[in-house]
């Protein structure tokens, strides 16, 4: 599985509409948080390794009405308490 985040800037007054649409319409349900700052929402997705993330974003996220801009961050590794930097297993 590949994890990535999409920061989403919404048109004024559309944040809740966009969040609802992302959660309700997606085949792969994201975790969506409202945030403050440059972007209005952050969505976390997990896709199988063979999915094309760029195609997924352009065909699934970008067409949602009310989205003004996005920035995608692809994750490499997850570090947790039981799987830190020094662990080899």
C-alpha cells in the first residue's frame, strides 16, 4: 500500500461540500480533516502499489466541484515506536 496526502484549497464557502463529496463519492474512502492555513482540507489516502497516484488524483479528486488547488505529498516510510530508524526488521 502507498500512502499519500492531498492538501486541498477550496473555493470560498465550499469546504464542507468538498469534504463531504470526497468522502461520499470515492471508491477508496479517504480520511479528510479540515485545517487552517494555506489549505482548507487535508485528505489521506492509501492505494495499492500498482495504482497510478497521479491518475487517481487527476481523475478522482480534481473534478470535485469547489476545489481550487491541490498539493500532493507521497509518503516513503512510516516510523512508529515499534519500527524506528535503527530497526532492521
